[in-house]
C-alpha cells in the first residue's frame, strides 16, 4: 500500500513539475533579452549623467585655456581627466567641428559632429574594433557664445562583461529555482496530512524554527527552516521600519494599537516601585511620584491602556488609601488605571530588595567596581517575594492569556512562575539595567535559576543590541538550550523566547509643554533662588545618590575645569540634584559621605562651585533646572539607558544648552550630537564641560535640534508600541496555531 501511495504521489508530482520546468524555461528565454536591453539602457543613462558632470567640471577652466590658446595646459587638463578608469579618451573640437586636442587613446573613428540649433548635447553608442564605446558631445561656451565642443569617450567593455555575468547568473537562478521548486513539490507530495499540519502548527508557535531534527513533529519541514527564518527576519525588519516611518507615536497611536492589535486583551504591569506613593504629613496625606526612570517611562503606557499596575506599597499612607482588594485608582485627580499594592515586611524588604536585588544583582550588572554580595537568606526572600507577585498577577488576571509586562531585575524569577500558572499568557520582561558578560554573571551562585526564570518570558527586552548579545552568550554558557543568534531566539523546555532591543525613552510631548515661562525668565528665577548673579553660568546633574551615576567623577571634572580655566572661577556653578537612594545599605551610605566630603573640599577651593541638593525634587522642579542650565552632565559609569539625558533635551524647547554624556550609557548610542566622554578620564570630561560652556549659540541650536528630533520620534510610546506590536503578532500566531491544532 505504501509503495502504491509513493508511486501515485510521484506521478502527481511529475504532472506538476514538468509543466513547471517548461514554464520556467520559456520565462528565462523571454526575460534574458529584455534584461540585456534594460541593463544597456541603465548603464547608458548612468554614463550620460557621469559625462554631464565631467563636462560641467571642465567647462570653465577649459574655455579659459582655449581663449588663451595654452596648448600644454589644455593637454595636461585632458590627461588628468582620463585618470578615471572608465573615461577612455577626451577630445576638444573648435567651432568649425575640427578636432584640435585629443588624448592618446582617442579613437580615430570618432569625429566631431554637428548640432542642430535646439540641441544641447548628443549621445552615441558606437561599436569600434576595440569594443563598444559611449560618446558624449557637449558644447563649450564663453560669454554665451559657443567656442567649441568637448568630446568624452567612455569604455563600455565592462558593461558587456557584466551583462554576460548577469545572463549566466540569471540562467543559473532559473535552473536552481526550477530544481528547488521541483524538490519542494515532491517533498510536499510525500508529506502526510497530519504531519504537515503538525509542522505548520509547530512553526506558528516558533518551535519549527528551533526544534531538533530528531523530533518527529514538523521534521519534514526542516529543509525550509533556514530560508523561512531569514525571510521572516527580513520581513519583520521591513515591517518595523515601515511602522516607524508611518506611525506618529503618541498616546492616541498607542491606544489605537491596543484597540486594533490587542482588542479586549488585559495588560498588567509588574514593578517593585509604584508610580504613586501616599505619604502622611502634618498637612494630611500627600501623593508623591518617585524619582524613577522606570516610572517615567512606563506610566504613560498604563494611561494609554487603562490596565493594572502591581507594585510594592511602600508609602506611610498607602494602606489607608486602597480598597478591600488593595487597589487604588491613579493618577489621583483623574484615575486612568488601577494600582494594586503588595505589602512587604521590613525583613522581607531587607532580604529581597536591599539584599539580593541591590547588593547582589545591581553591582553584578553594573561595571562600577563594587563587589556584589550574595547571601542564601536574601535568595530565599527573593524567591518568596517573586512568588507573591506571581500570585497577585494570577489574581488580577481576568483571563488565562493576559499581556504581562514584567519590569526589571527585581523579578528575574517571575516570568517562569507566571508561565506555570498561566501558560497562555504573553509575558514581556524588560531588563532596565545593563546585562553583563557571561564571566561576570557567573559570579552569581544562582545563575541557572535566574536564567530559567527569565526564559519563561515570551519577549525579553534590553536597551541595546550589545546587552542582547551578552544575554544570549550567557544562556549559551550556562544552560542547555537551542539558540538562534540570527533570529535572536532561545528555545528552552518547550518555550520560545524572543530577545530584542527596545531603547527606552520619555514621554513626548511632555506634560508641561506650552505651559512654562520662557527659558530666560526661568533662568533668572533659578539664579535668584540660588543667590547667584544674573549672567552666571549654570550646570545641572540629576541622579539618584548612586555609585553607578559617576557623581564623584563629575565633581572632579568640574574642579579640574576650573583649574584649567581660572577665568570661569566665580562665573560658573554646578547644581547636583541627588535624590537619596538605598541609604540603609552600607555601600550607599559610604558613597553619600564621600559625595559630601568632595563637595566640601571643592567649595573650599572654589566658592559655590558645587551646589549639592541631596533631596527629592518633583518633576516640574527638575524641569525648571533643566531649562535654566547652560549644560547638563550625565556621567554614568555604566547605565542601561539614562533618561535624564533625554529629559534635558526635551526641556530645551529654546534649542539651546549642551549635553555632556557618558559613553557608557545607552543614550550615547542615540544622542550622537552630545559631547560624548569617558567619565573615568577627568581631563577629557573637564574639557568637554568647558567646550559646552563656551559653545556658540548656532552650534548649540544645531546639536539640540537634531537630538530633540530623535527624542520626539523615538519616544516612550514607540518603546511600548514596539513591544506590544511584537506581543500582538506572537499572540496572533499562537491563536492560528491553536485553530490549526483543532483541525487535526
């Protein structure tokens, strides 16, 4: 029976293959001459354009030399022109059409030709014994009067050679195409219906791309895997480019995307830090927004999708403001989404947050020369809190397939825990800090557990391609997985994870746009508040009090700049806004003391050179300082992105001000018009600061205008939209695979 089926399949295949081969042969017979003609016309037009350019270049000097009859210089000029390997010869005719000058290789068969009164130039393709040439005649004029003709002769033999090669490769392409299509046809004829459907279903899930050859399901499709992977990657790149060119990313565009691509799908965000904190004060309960780049980036996404944000409730009045399900609507004045708070004891927070996350993972991922500390007790709390957040996600989910956005290094285990409870969920994990190389990550005693937890994600995002590459190499080093570097995908225990770079950004337009006073008015107010004279130069730095931000290196650069340029002493002050951060940790407490000590020492040498404001500032206050400053310094020793750089650019609607930016930030990969520095090089940073302070207004405007354009187009809505579009396409493929599966 099998033999009969095979013969019948082969017979049906041949009935299709033979006409196909005949059709391809006829197509090749028709296409090759047409292709030759098009190639010749294309090259002729190209040579015509080249000849116009050469004649325009030679027109003025040659006309002057002809008027003065300087034969030696004319011959030298023509000889230099023929150094172009395609320009065979050049000749000059007088107004009587007599050839006066010619280079050595000028063909004897070519003569000067006459022009009709309305002609400006003539184009000839001539076959000579030595091969085909292209002849171009252009008039030479002096004061509107024609004094002669310039004759340019191009060698076209290379076109014949290229056309012959093209014909050969074109015919070979048709032959290979016929063979490949024939083989595919025969292969398809021998596929069983069940095997075909299972293979398609596997590929729709992404498994067909990475499944080992030994596995039977979809194995018949393995010869197509490489071609399909490359094709899909190219199509995805083209689609992304088309989206970026046609979509103006803003809240409306993001809402439209959610309505079209994720209709009815629930979006949940999980982060350690909450977007709004309720605090008890003498005046009552006050709401604060924490100084966090993550909150700045993600909160506009939640406003657009009206989802649920799950976070640690850390405010002193947080419990008093939630309902019986620990939820509160935010923003307070106009609620647009729900905030679900998770409660932690002091011991839990110390172990999970301060211990494992910030004494372990934070220094592990940042090249800031602080040793990571790992304790078994901290690891136990980290596991327990990740499980608590996973339980909250399951509780908040209205269906078995929500879209979950997991934020940052506090929740490396969370994706796999959610996947276990909600296997159909689309989980997007974004790692907001750098990812180290495999050797550095190997320091962590629980490296395999962390990697397995992260690979529960459907999509795993980093700021830069370099961080993606580091992650793929780390997984390759420590886990048994199948990794496709070309498609940036990992297949592990039946789960496919896409690893992509999504450069994060800020909200555009900012909330304050159009509502703030002019920059000059703001600068005058800030200088008055600081007790500085009008016209005083001002620098700004905005960071958490963190050893990775390069605050000490920044202050040293300010000191060195004043040493090298004493004329600025008393005329320049640097304001550092440094929100207190993790001061309960010994390393952070010691760092804070070093910052205070260095500030005091520098100010003893140069009065009010550093103005340290180690306190929390609201976003509107920070924006005023951005607008009032002549220069902003971002000197992180290692950073995922650093949104301060982009916030400063967005604040400068006057298109003035300069940005000094560390090369070790993700922002340096985008804001090329900033003054890029190595913050470890004190003199280089000092000179960049001086250059920024003395930069002409027109140069500031050109640099700032370019950076503002990039921040406007590549804003936070694009960052979120890119991830959600990718998630939507994955969900569509999975739904299609499920429908195919039901048909089996």
